[in-house]
C-alpha cells in the first residue's frame, strides 16, 4: 500500500477557523475535532494505491459508502497471472492441499480465458471472470474524506474484523497518523474512543459492554 495524495493541513485549519473567524492553528483543529464537530475533516481527502488484496476483501470494502473505490477490471484485464491469498490460520499440514485446490481453480479460469471456443476475447473474459475465486488478488485505489476514513478505520481496526481487512486498516491508519496526527493520532477501534464495546453481536473482550 502507498499514499497517493493527502490534503494539506492548511485546508483543515481554514475549515476549523471559519465558523467563528478564529485564528487558524493546528491546536484549534484538535479542539474542534475532540469536541465532536468532525465535519471539518470532510474538507480533507486521502487516496491510497492498494495492490494484491483478495476479491473477498473487495466485497467488504464495498459495504462502506463513505469511501471511494476504483478497481482493476476483471472484464478487460486478464487474471491468468494473479496470486491467491491464503488465510494465515490454514494449518501447515493443510497448506499443500489448499494450494493444490487453488491451482485447480486457477486452471479452470485460465482454460475458459484462453480456449476461445469461438468466443471473442471480450466474451471469453466475461465468461472466465465468473470463475475467479474470492482469494484471487486485485488492485485498486481507495480514497475518502478524513471523517469517512476515520469512521471506516474505527470499524475495521476492531479485533473482530477479518484478518485481511484489519491488516489493511492498520496500514492505512499508520500512514494517516503520520500525515495528519491532529485528527488520526488517537485512532483505534470504537471501543477505544468510547471506553466500552458498542458491538451487539459478540465482543472481542478488549472492552466491556456499556452498562444498562
């Protein structure tokens, strides 16, 4: 993952200062943000290049309406040389069998992609892409305003988030903490900010639930 672009701090300074015509400062941004008036962060944007993540991860990203995705086309690009994501908890004694099964799935895709059977290249791609497994990797651009990214990362930094998207969220969070610490320095899961776990469907145990 790499950062493509990030709004300069001066933009957020101006947004924080505008309502009361206050002197522009980083300290003012921090006070406004911590007070809960977080819409000022919508004036800032960050864009990331993300490579080699699974189609499964892409599905999870699509559930977040406040981040923007532009993805490598499976219709116009060949995935014959794609790599596959193996969950880290596959047991060592099962990894060979898992890899063989992935190779079988890859061979099925390649057969339908290469063997035209009278189909045009475009139609062969459209047919074969339906056979891509969720573990096949792809590349994409992710962008969002700072408030949207903060809320997305809070959800996906949770220990209950799936390992791949949690790892992605951690990398993004570290970059944003370095680039825009006045907003992102305290970023963690929602429980870290609230002091209790807001999840109603199971908990990781890091925080207790809110008292009734």
